[in-house]
């Protein structure tokens, strides 16, 4: 019995090419912002503690974005004014005809509402996120605490990335909107008021290039 | 005269109780929403956020009970 000659032997073990490269190998943005890890930050690179409900087992979150902190100024200002409101209005209390028990109830209700506004403002900011994984871009929207919308598109389906930065405040604080056009069901993703929008666009482009490279090298899933 | 004034306070009491009741409803919405949010995106502050939302609900319930007793 003659053994078949071995014409081609695929590399086994040592020489085997990894299925995925590390993001820091192909992304300058990941390398430059590797320090951005703050839990309450608006620009978090490779967050280790964060996990999505719709995340696949081998999917890694590479970038987590929230609106720039300056967008919280509106509700923080309202919260601050409401905190000192009763104190400022106490000057006029003597002129009011309400019995003291009703006055106390008003103040209690007022401060409950103040706390509620602050809580709602924080939750809206903290959980309305834009996530970029090694496979997809994901937009998580909670509107007014009662409406939830999660949209996702594969990196393969991204066609165009645009950055919009207008106004003095946006330029000074370096935040803006990143528009991502896709060939998926949802044709446009808006990452609104995110910090470092140019870096975000650059990172998405790096991911698109890496995805192309994976296909060429046969590493794509 | 006194009867009509009393009626005003009773009416006002029910307006206040309705406001406190509505606020309890809002607090319940916040609790359920924080649970939804933490399921969608879990991170380092989940427990704190859920705890705060429950404390907020308990506080609003206590305020409602207080209003029923005092007003």
C-alpha cells in the first residue's frame, strides 16, 4: 500500500494565524485613547465592565459613547434652580393663604419632583449610548423613560461616515454628530453630540478597513 | 361661609393627594425603566442605579402616606 504524497499541509498549532487581531494592532484611535476608561465618561475605550443584553459571546465592545457632558447642563441648571426655589420663594410665603400643612406638602412635592428630574436626566444621559463593537455599531435610545429603541448595523454594511460640528461651543469642547450611512434596514445612524467626533469617524473607518482585510485574508467569520 | 371654606380645603387636599399619587406612578415607571436599562446595558453602576430608583419609590410612597395622614 502506497501512502498518498502530501501536496499541501495547512499550518497546525504554532504557525496558525489568529482569527482576530487586537484592536490596538490596527487602530490608532484605540492606541491614542487607551487611557479613556472612566465609568461615567462620555468616551470609553474598550470598557471591561460594560456588557450589552444583545451582545454575542465573542463580540467585544471597543468604544462606548455618550453625549458630551455639556449636554447635561440644561437639566443640572433646572435641578439647581429647583433646589433653591423654595428658599428664594420663602420671602413670599407670608403673603400666601395656604395653611402650614399645605405649605409643607408643597415643599415635599417640590423636592420629590426636583429629585425625579435629576434622576431622569442622569438616567437618560447614562443609558442613551452609542456602542461600537468589533462586529457592529449599536444605537441604544431610551426616550422619556418609556420608549426604548435599539438599532444595530454590521460593520460590513457601513457605506459612509460623516462628521458634523457646528457652533463655537462644539468646536471649543470638541464634540459633534457622527452620521453613519448603512445598507441595512436602518439606513442612517446618528451619534449625536459625542466627544471627539473626528476620532470616532476615523475609528469606524479603521474598523471598515480591518473588516475588508479580514475578508481578504479569510479571517472573517 | 365656613362650610364653603372647608370644602375648598377638602378639594385642595384631594388635589394634593392626586399629585402625590401621580408621583408614585412616576416612581414606579422609573423603577421598571432602570431595570430595563440595566438589562440592556450592564456596567459598574447597575446596583447603585436600581437602589436609588427603589429608594425614590419608597420615598414617594412615604410622602403619599404622610400626605394622607397630615392633610
